[in-house]
C-alpha cells in the first residue's frame, strides 16, 4: 500500500513549508526541549526546611543561655497585666504596651506563665515562636517573589541566624514582634494580585507593625518614594506628579526619623555595643547599594533599605530599625547570591549545593551537641526570685513588706509572693509598724544594710534584700548591748559554742534576743550552741537574731524533755518586745528566733521603765 500524496499518513497531513514541500520529519526529542523543569515537592522544600530546622535549633540554644541585663521587661509587663490587679505602666497602643499584650495573649493561650519557672523563660519561649513564624513567613514571601529553594534558604538563614548568634536574639524588643506582622503583609501583597480580604489583612498587619515599631513607617515611606521614582507605583501618572509625590513621601520619612529620636530605654540597656550597630548598618547599606545596582526586580526594597538605614542610624542608632530591616536585607542577600550563582556552570552549582548542604548539616549537628551538653545551671530556667520569697517566708514576721522595681517585682510575684506582699518603689503599707525592705539586683545603695544575698541569673548580679534605712543605735544603746553580751559570755553557767562565743564577744546580737539569753543564763544557766543564719544571710552585717539553745540548767534540750517543755513555756510567757516570733524544738536544741526590725535597740529602749 502506498502513502497518499503529500505525505499524509493515517489521515494526518504532514506539515509543509510555504513552498508546499513537506517539512522535515519532526524530531522525537523536540517535545522534551519545550518542557520547563519543575522540581519535585521534596526538592522544593528541602533547602528551606533545612534552614528552618537550623534556625529553630539555634533558637532553642539561645533560650537556654543565661539571662542578660534589661531582659524580661515585656514579659514582666505582660504578667502584671494578667496576674495582678495593678495597672500596667505602658499604654496599650505604645510599642511596649502592644508587645506586652502579645505576650499576655500568648501566655493566656499556652499557659506560659504557669509552665515557665521564670518570666524570662516565658518571654524567650514566645521569642522562639516569633523567630520560627518569621522564618516560615519569609519562606512564603521569598517563594512568591520567584526565589528558588536554595535562594529561599539563604534568605531564611540571613534573617534568622545572625540575631540568634548575638545578643539581639534574646532581646524582647517590640520590634521583634513587628517583624512577623510585616512579613505577613508582604506575603499577602507581593508576587500577584491580592484579594480584598488579603489586602484588608495586610493593612491590619501593617498598622500593627507600625505601632510595634515606628521604624516600619520610615521603611514604608522610603519604599513608596522609590516605587514612585521607578514607575512601579502609579505607572500611568506623569513624571512630574510622581516626583512630587515621591518628594512628599521622602520628606515624611525624614520627619518620622527625626521624631523617633533616641532609642527606647530597653534597647539602650540591651548590651548591644554601638560598634555592632554601626557594623550592621554598614552591611545593610552595602547590600542595598549592590542590589540597587544589579537587581532590577528588587530595586525598590533595596532603595528603602539603604534610605531607612541611613535615616535611622546616622542620628541616633536605633536597634529597632535594624531589626525590622533585617528581613529586607536577607531577601536582597539571597537575590545577590542567586545572581552570582545562576550564570555559573552546572558543575559549579552542584559543588555549591553540596558545600551548602554540608555546612547546614554540620551546623545543625553542632547545635544539637551543644544543646545536649549545656548544663542546666547556665540555662534561663533558674528562679533566683524564689530564694528571696523563701527567705521572706522562713521565720520572718508578717510585718515585713518587700518593694522592688519591675521586672524584678513581677518575678517575685511570679515566684509565689502575693501582689500585696511586694509593692513598687515608694509604696508604703497601711500598718505603720511594717518594716519595708527593698529587693534589688546588683550593688546596694549607700547607707543600706544587706540582709540577704542570693546568686543572680546572668550578668545582672546577685539579688539582694536590703534595709534602705537601718536604725543606728545610740552610744548608750551600743554600750548596753555589748556589756550585756560580755556579761552573758562571762557567766560560768553559760556554755557557748565556738561561733556563738565569737558572736557574743563582738556584741553583734539583737538586743531582744540578747536580753532573753541573759535572763535564761542568770536564772537557769543556758547553753548557746550557735547563732544560725538563714540561707542567703551574710555572716557580717545585720545583728544575730536567731539562737540555738542546747542546754537549760545543764539538761539537754531534746524534743519532749521536761527541760524543753519548761523553756518553751517560759518563752511563750514573755511580753513584747522580748516575745520571740518563732520557737522551734529540734534534735539539736530549741531554736529561738526574732523577726527583723530596723532599730531593735530603740525598740528595747522604748520598753524600758
């Protein structure tokens, strides 16, 4: 059988050129060349997933580090909003107030304040969540911008890793909470035509980001000016109109930057060195400048990055501006890396992928090892405020009232003290006989007496309980106390322990306790084994106000013995100010304890006939 004329086969007509001659037979490989390569799902998510895992691991490592000065302000503010009847110090729509509201909502949903040992731990937990959520949003934003898997991973690493390796990764600045809102707005608006719902959500997200970090407004205004100048925004408008509008937006950005002024107190006390801020600003300017020169599709955010960095860092050096600019710098860095790698041969790109995978795997493995080997004593989960509460509850009078600055006050309440037991500085209890003691971190003020000292958490220094205005005995009161101590020590019926003899010899004994011991020694004969200290109390400073008595008239004071019952009955019969606040019978003897008062010598003098 012969083929039909013209080369038709099985009813199909072969393609012909204009001359009528049949076209050459189509290549059987032509359809393969027309296909575009689309990576399979595992390949598309492999690099970003690996970057997300590394960021999460580094975040866990940062959470376990020791607390730093200035940390915990927002979590303390949030805790006082939710757990006490006190009014918070920051307005709700201020950056600090809105960030504290984020923390309060998170803690209410996840019970973070109930689960965490310290407020710092609860705050760091939310910061870890914010870091991971920001990385996921940046992942989606980079993909909508047309970035490949490797470029997306680069953007996520640049945005997430440097803060976690530095002090900035532990700062609970309001700007940290602005970043995910800003990225959510970018995810909903870039790379396509957003719906009305998406635009509404993006608008709300942008407003929240601006309220949390006003530096975002500078970034938006400079970006709008750049979009007008390049014709991305209002392309149908005249050049003159775009120039006028861009000038207005640029002037607004300058005005906002000048109005922002100095950094917030939390950022100033963050411990970030000015040199580090300057270095980061220079890096951002270099990245933005290179992107303006080489990346046409990212020229608008590149210009916004450079302008915002210069406007916010030259006058005052605002850390919050660097925080909100970091995701932009990360996207531009990924774009620059892509532009450098894309022209390379396939072999070179394969080598780079292998090297990148090796570095990611090594970094993740190293972080896991460090996490497993980090001792618990260096983690942020310790609660030094709990030791202060234990000291205040152990043998202390109910007439003692503690005061402390935030966030220490919030930490004390979180550790178990009632809101009425710990007040802000300057608070005075209703009872005039109440002794007001101050809890602080670091060095005590001049003239204050340190009553207890507890190891602090991190670089903030130890926690101190101090009497800001201790009573000073008169010369007559001091002479009377030392004479009474010497007489008790010289009494042959007194049998002191070694340390008890040293304390009696110095005369540094509370005159209420000293009068009771002198009366017992004169009436019965008494054995003073020791003047024990509570946990945290220094050996030198306050007067000894606890005594362990082991013998009365030569009889050992063991639980249930007649001598013990006689001594307890005698002590219970005493009148103030000589009535002990606590009498405890132990196997070692009877513990006699008086609560702290600022001026015990004056109290004894006032009771004299």
